[in-house]
C-alpha cells in the first residue's frame, strides 16, 4: 500500500504537470516558467509522499546537496552529448547552418526540466529504489532500464533498436548514476542536460519528437546508425557506446563506495554527499 500510494501521487503529478506544459503550445515565456515550477512541484510531491509513507526524510532529494549534485549531473550530461554530436559531425552526420532560436531554447529549457524530473522520480526514485531493496542493484538496474526503453517505444519514429538504445544509454546509465551517488539530483541533471543539449542547443530530434529550434540551426543526415535518423542522436551507435562507457564508470564508483545492494534484499546506502 505504501508503494502504491507513492506511485499514485508521483504518476498523477507527473501526468498533470506534463500535460499542462504540453498544452501551452511552445509559448516560450509560459513554457519556461510553468515547466520550471512544475519540476519543483513534482520534487515537493515526491518528498511529501515519501515522508508520509516511509516516515523518513528523503535523503535522495536532500536540499543541501542539490546545487552541487545537480551541477555535476548537468556537466556530465552536456559533456556526454557533446562527445556524441562531435563524432556524428566528424562523419558528416550533423551540420550547423547558422543560429537558431533563443526563444525556442528557453521554451525547451522549461519543457526538458519537468520531463527530466518527473521521469527520474518515477523510474529511479520509485521503480529502481523499491526493486533494488528486494532484489538487489543488478536486477533493479536491468528491469528499470528495460522498462525505460519500452516507455519510449511508442514515440514517433521509434523502433525496437531505438528502444534498446534508450534502455542501454539512458535507462542503465541513469540507474547506475543513482547507484553511485545515492541521490536523484545527479541523474536528474544528467537527464536534463542530455535532452536539452539535443533539442535546446543542437536542434536535433529528442526521442523521435520534433520541437522548436534551439540555439543552433542544425540538421542530421546520412546513415541512421551514425546520425540516429528521424529518432534523433539517441539512436546513434555513438550514444550507445558513450552510454555504456559512462554506465561502467558509475558502476565502478558504486562498487568502490560500497553502494551495490546484493540480491536478496538489503538496506540501500544513504545519499553520497560528495557525489
């Protein structure tokens, strides 16, 4: 019942905030402001329901570590996508034709903020955390990653390959980021920066969905295995390669810090303040 109540609250808030932001129709001032406020509301709702049902302070979303952890996550996300797009461009799969739209980038900032927060609360804050407690880190990482990939299967231009790519480069990687740091701020930051870099900076499709142009007027072309095709760079083999590499780094950190929970159930470690 405790877990069910958490799911109901987080899913309801996520659906309401996501639907509300989408209904604004890319009106950049409203999308920016409402998106950021909706992200904060989702965090507050998560903290409230965890307190009520688990009778503890949600250390995974502790305010005191938020600025540093979120900033590190954002830096990692931007660097990761930067490496991906540079490699795609090197093979002729991405080209910048000029400047894009500042207002489009601002609208995407608000949209990506609420998307990153709500998805991390659902998949890492609830699904990964609760499954890990009973079955351990490895099973939880695999299950939550696969489900995260399947959740994107119904996106425009999605295929079995794109869902597999999302599962590996994002689902597994973001779960590993949580395991390494034991806080949700780092995966939220990585998730947001990855998405915003795609749409808000380089103006590529994000998970198959088109949006206003970002800061650069860029286009992808060439073989889908390189550029990602209509789905966007997330379907590029480069995204999978760098996602696997970063997953390995996070899992190494998790093991080094003693953050891997064995199969059979155990209390997950507390948030790592210096993560």
